[in-house]
C-alpha cells in the first residue's frame, strides 16, 4: 500500500523523537516496511524514513533500484564514524517538496544497523548509499535538509517565508 507522505511544516511528526524498532519484528512493522518500499518507489525517491509516513520510528529504506540494487530497509541505523572530508551535493526531500539545495556531508561513513532478522550489520560507504543513509538517518533524528542548506537551487523564497514565520 502506498502511504501518504508527510510534509513540512504541516506535519509535526517530522520533528518528533523516534523510538527504536524492537525484534522480532511485529506484523505491523513488517507491513510498514513493505508499504515504505512501495511508497518510495511510487514517489521515485531514493530513500524514505518512517517519520515521513507518520511513524516516529528508527526505520529507513534505501532505494537504489536505478543502480540495480533492490530496495532494502535498515532498522535502528546510526552513523558510528565519518570521514573528515566532506562533500557538497544537491539534495531534495519528499517531505519538503519544491526545495532543493546544496548539503554538505561527510563523504564516507560507517553505519551500524539491523536487518529484518534483527542481525547487526555494519558497512562503510562513500557513494550514494552513504549520502542517502545520512539524509534518512537525519529524518530519524528530526533533522531536515532545510536545517543545513546554505545555498538553495530551488525554493529559497519558501524557506525565507518559513523563517519569517519562525517555523525554522
Ligand atoms: Zn528527506
């Protein structure tokens, strides 16, 4: 089932603290994971975090289908180390439609998470998975790209308006 995507500033869940996902996974979480995969595909997104569909949980999905990788979920994902070297890449967000800008992030990160079976997985990446996972993990901490963009490529007027209204 494709789920509606929550958007800033209307949906406060995007700023809420999130809970850890417990194992074994409940039927509800298994279904939520499947629905999030369907939703991210339908939205043509590269990643999605549970708060974006209204669930304050540490659950993200990465969708690199365009690179031949099946979409996969990560539970309780966190960054355990990061490179000093940062790179700036243009990002957008399904929860902040119409806004794009340059986001500076560590190039390489080491991520620790759990898979669907609850098994701990650790991996290091310096490409798209690193970039997407950092963006999605931010969501599970209530952080959005509009908190860090300094140079906008689209939607700057909207962001200025939010700042004026003290929503940012
Ligand atoms: Zn996002």
